[in-house]
C-alpha cells in the first residue's frame, strides 16, 4: 500500500521525469540531426573547394585532407574509374576500397553537372559511407568529365552525433536525479506532520496524552495541526468532565443511601422536638429550655436542607418550562430577601432591562438559582456592601448578573467553586453553587463567575429558545426543593 508521501509526490515526480526525458530525447535527436547536417555541409563545402584545378588530382593533397577530416577521397572519370597520376591512384582508399568504389560506380555512374551533389549513403562491401561528389576541372585528362568523391564513414558520423547529444542526455539524467531527490524531500516535508498526527492519534487511542503538536507552517498542514490540537484539548476537557461525572455519580449513589438512612430518624427527632416545644409552652416553661429546643429545630432544618441537596445528585427531576420574564423572578427574590439583606447591611441596586424579552424556563428552578446566588453574595459581605442585580438581552439568550463587593474568591480555589461539597464557609454544605449550575445547564444555559476589582460577579445565561431536552426527564442532580423558603441555601 502506498503511503501518503508516495501518493502525493510519486505522480508529479513521474510526470515531471517523463516530460524531462521526452524533451531530452527530442533535444538529443535534434542535436544529432544538426550534427549530421553540419558534417554533410562540411563535406559539400570541402568537395566544392577541392574541385578547383590542380587540387583533386594531387594524391598528396588528398592524403593531407583525409588526415584533417577523417574522410576518404577519390578522383574518378565519367565511367567511374579511379584516375591514375604518375602511376599512383588519385585516392586515399586502399585497394579493396578502391575496387569496391569502382564496382559501385560501374552500376551508378556520376552524372555531369556544375553543382556539388548532396550527400547520400553509399555501401562499399561491408562498410557504409556517406558520399558526395563534385565535378572538377582537370586539363590533364581531356578525355571527359572528372569528379571528386568525398566519403565519410557512417559510423564516424553517428559517433559524432552521439557525442553532440551526450551533454543533453547527461543533463537530463542529472535533472531526473535532482527531481527524484527533491520529490523525496518535498514528500518527506509534507508527510512528516501527517505522520506525527497519526502517531499522536495512536498514542491517544492507547491512553497516552502527549503535548500538542507544534504548528510550524501556515498552510493546510498547519491548519490540520491546529485542528488536531483543538481536538486534543476538547478530548482532555471531555475526559475531565467524564471523570468529574463519574465521581459525582459515585458520590450521588453514596449520598442518596446516607440521606435516605438519615432522613427517617431525623424526621422523628424533628417531631419529638416540636412536641417538646409545644409541651414546654403548655407548661409555661421558658428560658434556657425553650431556647435549646429552638436551636435544635434550627439545626434540624439545616440538616434537612443538606439532605435534600445530597439527594439532588441521585434523583432525576423534570423541568416545567414556560414563557416567563427573568426580571419578574429576580424582583421576587430580591423582594423576598429585602429585610434579611437590609439587616445584614447590604444595599441592593437593580439595573434590570425593561425591554428584556421572555424566555422559556422553569420559574421555580431559576428562582432557586437566584436565591442561592443572592445568599452567597450576602455571605461574602459580612460587614455590609452593595449587591447589584442586572439583566440584559443577547441575540440568543437572556442574561442575569449579580455583583457583590465582598471579599472575592481566592485564585487558588477558583477552579473548585462549582465542585460539590467544596466550601470555605463554616457550616456550609458546598452544594449550593453546584446545584445552581446544574439547574442552569439543564435549561441549556451556562453559569460562570468573574472577579471584579472588589468582589465577584456571577453570570448565568438562559437560551431564548427552549433546548430539546428542557422538557425531558433529566438525570442532572436537580432536587425538588421549594425556593424562597427562607433557609440558607448558600455554600
């Protein structure tokens, strides 16, 4: 199976190599033909020069010309016979070659004319020559027309052509090697980040989370690395949420069992305390005994709230959403808490958007959330302060903000604020904010907080359109507590 490197680079490399080789072959062929044409023109020009009187009929001149150009020369008459001068044949051919040329010219005699004849192939026994001839003026042979033959071995012409094309073929070979090396390097550069992604994906599948990939480029590979890093971060967050959910599920099961075991005897204790209080009142008893019973009943009520909060993490509930206005809920809670906040020295500022649109939510559940946040704000300002309630509209949600001027949330505990059973308050259950966030998320919204210059701002958003799961049974740990019941629901 071809790897991604081969799939990306191999087709382009092969195509480039094919084009390079074809171009090189055509160039080499054209060069060879040009070399052949050059040699043949050289032969034609030389034959024309040697056709002058006194040159072609001198055996010494012909031998010197042969030494220079490597061609055979012969002077023949109109019958094709090699001329003799001083008893010496006027030719550079050996005896066999001269005999072969005479036999050839006996069959194909030269024709008279004023021009040099173009080169053509002439077989002489077992050798092939490229020959041209030109008429010459030879006064010493007045019997008829004489001709100078110039014969170049075909093998030498081909060798010269090959030598001329060798540089082109060598350059093509070097280019092919360069293309192959460059293709490999480009393929390696393209495949390396993809291979890194694959390797890290295998490590993730094996449960080994590694550092994110380094994004070295701004091309598609870099975008792929960014997307993979985003996916890795999302997986880590999902893993964190899954671990937290599993832990909450385990805590919920244990808490549900404990709460059910404690609730029945606690109900008996509460009834007994109420009976005792009534008997003391009937007997006219007052003072320390009555106060002790009141303390007992207050602590029992606080334990009931804690038990109810514990049950929220194991008991499913059902939202009852309706079109309502968030301003109404906020005003109801602030009115309900007005006396208690005034007694604690907390001033209330209302910055509610008069044009706030309605949204689908369960008023009872959202009232419980607002009450928890108001109580938390009041407890964060033990020496008094200002609570600002603000609402506003967003394109897809309605938003409520509650600002306090309290001591704020320490940075080292900021990531644990919504964890169940985490609290920094004496006597707190650590469940109020966790339950509030669960209620908001059940509506498809979010609950967050942010530090202010002095104090903290809690913000929750509710979608303006009901989520698909809003009317279904949600195993989200939401209790069936009554809101605005006067009990301390903060953590």
